[in-house]
């Protein structure tokens, strides 16, 4: 048990004292990957929000004065607009961070 513990501690110390890698990471590739992933996710979320807008609009039109259906459709429209605003904000924030990173790492 003592040998296993000392072996674990020695491996831990070796890993902590390891030098950094000699190959510098290509930050532009990482940045492009992150930007592409966020753009795809925002596109998917935008399509979902558009679908929920249509669903809420149809529910609003076909509620026929039923207060429960009318309230549910209003909530769908409000929540889908909030989600779409968050997605657009994420896209704008990604662009800002990307521009700042480009300026910092030149």
C-alpha cells in the first residue's frame, strides 16, 4: 500500500514538473472551430425559434377566444422571442470576442 502511494505521488510530481509542449498551438484554427460551432448552434436555434413563432402564431389565430389556448400561445411567442434574442446576442458576442482575440494575438 505504501509503495502504491509513493508511486502515485512520484507520478504526480513528474506530471507537475513536466515542461510545456514545444509545438505552439495554432490559435486561429481553434478560433475558427469555436466560431463555426457557435454559428451552427445559433442557426439551429434560430430555425427552432422560427418554428415556435409559427406554432405560437397558429395557436393564437386558432384559439377562438379560449383564454387558456390564447395564454399558452402568447407564452410560446414571448419565450421564442427571448430565445431568439439570446441567440442573436451570443452570435454578436462571439464576433466581438473573435475580433478582440485577433487583435490580441497578432
